[in-house]
C-alpha cells in the first residue's frame, strides 16, 4: 500500500523581503500547500500569522 506524503516548504522571510516573502507564501497557499512562516523578525512572523499562515514551532 503506497504511503501518502506531504511536501514541506520552508520559507524564511527577512525584514527586507517581507513583502516578497508574503507574496510567495500567498501563492503557495493558493496552490494548496500548507505554509508555515518563520522569520528572524517577530513583526514579519506576526504579519504572516495575521494573513492566516501558522507560525512554525522552533525546537
């Protein structure tokens, strides 16, 4: 029996590219990918979370 698998895309958004990163995340989301946002800048993480993307869990 074949196993189902999920493709995971890691998107790192720096402060200077927050807008471009948000656009990429939005496109991936529209294409059916589950997008987890993690950034070095808390304000970008908050912005992506407001757009509906789940923040990544850091371990």
